[in-house]
């Protein structure tokens, strides 16, 4: 897991590190060296190359001054563009600004024409304008300098986070630097990991500048292949189907027969040994045609062909001997079916993944989800989330945490950079996936993947973040083969490939 820091955590990490006796000027020196090294890597060397370093105020500008000094010492021609009167610089940035003259670095006050001329002759540019604490919209010269950087035809290296990106929410309210590479100090920052900020960060390179490992917060992390490989259960040589996990899938209705097939197929492909599908009796024959390896339970239904409350006893009997339950896709919002869902969630003692209409059954009553016997993973997209909990802003991490706390459950908020949170605030951000997942049914595949992992004995939080990671890898694999013609079923079929990819990457 790669730690991801909020602006507040980054400030506290600086403070705690300095309390350990590490000087802020030493941190700045190492940070500037790391950014300079990244610039040299991008340009393929320093001799005969030229760099433009655009510096704002505070320590972010100071990091830029150190970067410029190192590049000059290594043989680059360097010009520093400052966005505020250099006389106003405070220590340790002020000292590093003064040292530029002895390194042969030219320092110029910002002017759009000057910046444009220098960028036209440059091989690389450095964005040291704003830090991780930035909020709102850049104005005046600050906005113009960002436009100037973005209009240049040179690679841009951002210091810690692209300027103009909100360090907490990753929002971009005005202009923001579009970096080719972001050099993050100690850990990636939230604004460069979540969207839309991640689109402006380019590649993110985390560098060690002297923060003690034990001081770096791990409340929020970016899932890595090794994390997934470590939690995937191995099958014993003498394993049998039930030893590999039994999942009960309750889903579907007369109007929606496809969702249940996708859930069941994904559960099997993720490694669940025994999948039991429970559906309204009128669609049983239809569903059976594509699920040759599945066991079925016929359920009492309403006049609309949805699961009826009278089906509760049959489902509970199936769940009693199972390891996990997947509930909700394609069940509709029929009032009687809603009653069935709420009763099943309340009484279910095995781990449960609740999705789609399973979540809609609790619309406006999210607190009722905490009245239950077993553990649950909630997997809403933004629309389903908004029916459960009021949408306050664009902060996806805060939203997932709010839902997890209200429901006392693991909450997985779907979307690009899916966020997974526990009730106590521990959070994972998923880095995998692609635009091909924006097609009907891929959410059902994710439900099946998580359900299958729950059945295999993976704890709910790990099942959620690893399921999301593998689902994203499977989407990438399907998109590579089929491009925009990818369907949800194609993603389910590539889950075994995704598992092998994660294991191979972790070796």
C-alpha cells in the first residue's frame, strides 16, 4: 500500500519530522535535489539543456530555488521566474534564493512575455507555484503563469502537486498545471491521486526526503499488486468445492435477468468454489441457460416477477450453509421486494455485499443498515449514494467515509478512482480501471468479484479493495483486446487473468 496524505497530514508530517531534529532546510535541500534529478531524467542529461523554474511563495517556491541551483551545478542553463517580490521571501526559501546568484542562475520577476520567451528556449519546466494547501481558483499573475506553462511545448515537472489542484479534494476550479511528472515528497498527495487532479499530475514519483517511515500516516492508501496478492487465498492440494467458498446470489427480476448472471459468473471467475443462484421462479429457466456450473433456488415472486417476502425462508436456508451472500442487482424497487431485502439484510449472519436495488431498499434510511447481524460491503455508484446519504460536495473520500460511518459498514463508492472506507475512517483508493468499464453490467461484475472473495474467507474491507483492484485490471485487459466494444461479461471472463497479473507484478 502506498500512503496518500491530505494537506493537513502533510503539514503534521513536516512538524513531527522537525520535532525529531530534522531541519526544514534539510528537507528542502533533499526535495529540490529530487526534483532536479527528475528534470535531468526527462531531458536525458543536463549538458547544453535549459530549464525554467516558476516559483511562488513559501516552501514550495523554496523547493524550486533549490531545484534551480542543482540543475545549474549540473550544467543546465537555468532561469527562475518569481511570482512575488523576492524581498518578501522567508527562511529557508530566502537563503536558497540568495544562493542562486553564486550558482549562475538568472532570477526574473514574472512577466507573461518573459515567461513565454524563456519557455520557447527551454527543454524542461518546473512548477513550484502552489503547494498542497492550495484551495479555490488561481487569479491574476498566478493564473497567467499556469496558462503560460501549459501553453509551452516542454515537459513539466510539478513539485509535490500540480499548481491549481485542490490538495484535499483534487478539485480543479480554475486553471491548473498539466504536469508530465509530479515529484511527491514522502508520500503521494490526495489531490494528485483522486480525480480530476490525477489527470493533471501525470506520472507520480514518490521520493524519500528524510521523513521517518513511522511518522508517515497510513490511514489512506493506494492499493498495490502486492497487497492483492497477499490476501488472495491459496487452494490446498486436496481442496473441494465448498472449501473454496460458497456464495449465495440473490438478484434479478422478470425485467432484469442479466444482472444475476454477471454476478454469478464473476464470483466463479474470482475463485468461489460453489455458487448458488436464487431468483424468481418465472426467470429460472432463462437464467439457467447461461450458468451451467451454478446451483439454483427457485423463489416465490410478486405479480411483477420480483422476489416476494415469502421467499425469505428459502433464502435463509441457503445462506445458512454458505460463506457469503451477494444481494441486490436487478431486483427492482418493488415495495414487497424492498421488504424482503431489508429483512434479509437484518437477519443475515454471513458477510454480505449489497449493491444496486439492495441499496435502493434503504433509500432515505441509511441508518437502518446498521441494524443487522453480519458484516456488509456497500457498493453504490454516485446515484445510489445520493439516495442513501446527502451529497454535500465533490469530495469522494469524505463521502465514502460518511456512508461507512452512518451504516457501520465498509463503503465502496464506485467511479474513476473508486474509494473504499471503513467505519473508523481507514480508506483505500483504487488505481486500476479504464473507460471501457463505463458500460452496463460492470457494477454487477464487481459485486460478484467481492462476493466471491468474501466467500473465500477474505475480510470485508480487503474483499472490497482487492475486488475493485482486480475488477479494474480485468477491465484493462478486456479493453486491450476489445476496445470500446467491451461488455461486462468480457470483464468477468478476464478476472483470472487479472489475478495472475497482480501476482506476477507482486513478485
